[in-house]
C-alpha cells in the first residue's frame, strides 16, 4: 500500500461512545489525519457531531461513501449493523475499523473477514482495553521475564456503574455482559496468557430489569497450561466503584503482578517487590471518570493509523479478533450446556 501523507477518515455512528473516537481522530490531526465526514441515522446526532468536529454530515452511509473521498471508515454503530456497513465499505475499496463487538455472532464475524479478504481490504476491530497504558506496562513486565513463565491469573471487571443511562439499549440485549464488557476481558486474557484450550462459564441475571446476563464468571485453561479466571459484572455493589478500571492478578514461576485500583502495579520478583503508579496524561477531552477508557481509544487509533499507513495488519486485525470472539461463543455455549467447551481456533 502506498504511504499517504493525509488519511481521510469517515465515521459512522455518532452515539455516546463514538464521541471518544471522534475526539481521538481530531487529536491526531497533526499526524496527518483529516476527519472528513460523520454519519448517523439520527440527524440530530449527526449534525451535532459535524458541528463539534467541523465535518460534513450524512444520515445515509451509502450516500456518504459515494459522495466523499475517503480512505478509512470507523464504524462505531451497534453490532447488528456491522456486517452490512463493512461490506459497503469494502466494496468501495476502502479500509474499515469495526467497533467491538465485531458482530452479533461468530459466523457474521467470519463473513466480514472473508469479505475483506476477497476485496483486498484492510480491516481491524477496535478492541481497545489492551491498548491502555497500564496494560501495555503489565505486558512489558511480562515480556522482560520479571515474573517468569505465567501460570495463573485473575482478570476482573466488576462495577455497579449505571451504564444504562448513556446506553439504554444494553438492557434489552439477550446476550449482554459477556459480549459487552466480557469480550474485553477475554481479549486481555489472550493478550497476556495466549490462546485458550478450553473454557467453562457461569452466568447470572442479577438485575431483573435487564434481558440478558449481567454477570459472568469464566474459567480458562490456556495452551501453555496456565489457568485464568475472567470476571465481568455490572451488578457489583461496592464503594468505591473503580469503573471503568480492570484489575489483574497474574502469577508466574518466579513472581507476580497485581494491578490495583488507581493503576498501581505491584511487582514481586525473586529479588523482592516494587510498586509502579501509572499516570494517565489528561487531555482536554478526557474526563476524570472515563480517562482510562479514553486514553485506550486514543492509543488504539494511533496503532491502527500506523498499521494502515504501512499497509500491515493491526495487532487487532479482523482475523485476530475471531479468536477473541470464539471465546465469547464458547462462554455462552459452556454456560448453556453446563460443561467446558473447546473454542474454535483461527490461524493468524
């Protein structure tokens, strides 16, 4: 792919979380990103985003794709629309970034990956938890061998934060917590511990006002023999509530890493222990409540931009994300069948 001086970006979906994507692309202007146009079925949302970020706006994605000269499309809509929208993007010869979850089901995800391949289109999934600065620091400690070979872990996302206020549609999802927050934590399990041999899962619906499961507890055995516990819930009644932080306990053959609230990493090695406090550099568009997530979005976009410019697959390519989504499907199957499940595996 020929390197371009300026990357012209169009964004589809101007809802609550898309504001972080919009701000991230705007922040990257000095890196040669031009946010050209936005699209949303809700004209007020589209107009509001266009006014705030100085772009053209559309209420029809096909019209935007036909009318604008674009390179890269960021799809930040609900999962049900991802296949149709990504197909339209690929058929125009453009690249796509698809918000997680990649699609409602694994077969849909596979179709999107296959379509991208048939169109020779660049594709990535916006799986951002692994790109937060603190998670990259944990990964770096692991790669340096400070705690030896990994053998056990607990990855925890527990909150009672009212996510329904800004995203009310989540309460109506039949497949809820695993596909919304759990997919992030499962991806982190892969990121740190590698691929998964088998998985078991227990789900709960603790809030009577939601349709799907709001709590999931999963047990993973990785190819290396390491075992991880992955927890996700929106019904944790505890103060302080550390939303949207993910907490970690990782044990290795010669030490451990504990990621505590406030982004404090405690590392124990054979030579003793030490603490590192990971600070999030606040940007004008960050908020105190969401800064960890907003930083992760920006870091993800920076990674995606670099990969797209150089014509290489992203760390979070569509094909790679199939292995994360396969864990989601395995979790739902394990919960419904009361047995451990071997997830499908896709070559990188």
